[in-house]
C-alpha cells in the first residue's frame, strides 16, 4: 500500500552549513534525508562530491547542516516515529553567486498527515460536505 504524501514544509533553509555548496555537486531535486544529531538538533544530509587529495572526486554522504528551530518543531515527531519523509533540495545559492558570499540550501519535506496528526484523511468532496483544505508551512 502506498501512502499519499502531503507537503509538511514547502521550503526551509538549512542553517549552519558545513559544506562548500559550490564544490559539492548538489542540484535542485537531489534527495536529502534528515536525522537527529547527538545534540538533539535535526541534521540534513545529502550525497554530494567530496574531493580526495583535492583532485579525485567521489560521492559521499555529506552533513549539510541543521534544520532551523521552526522546521525542527514540525519535523521532530515524524522523525521520532520513524515515518517516511520525502526530502528534496529545492533551492541552492552557491558562494560565488550569492551577493553576501553566504551560501544557501533549501529543502522541502513531504510526509503523511494521517500518521503525523493521528487524523484519517477526509472523505471526498460531496460525500459529507466539502473536503478540508491542507496548508503547507514554509519554515525559515
């Protein structure tokens, strides 16, 4: 059985970047994943390039940074329950293209609302009145 995924966070910035975004080879649409770090924060990870001896590129799992406080509040419960989350990179600004020389990485997170909130999906419109509207959150 497949779960229907809904946007939990449409666009959240990763804070405390630990990589040189211009050298990682990351692209918009790349898959990322989230997990709890030792200090309780939620870390963002993605497969990117890292150069061995400064010359030979190889693909490795890179720790990009952490989710901000608002995004962490939204995602803490689904991560504790080990729910399936679809995390994709939706925005990148490498160092050389940023006006402030500060790189940016943004992700979107999709998950199942019924398992997250304990509420089952509503009946289709017309069966028992209009279907409720879901609204995605944009975390900064």
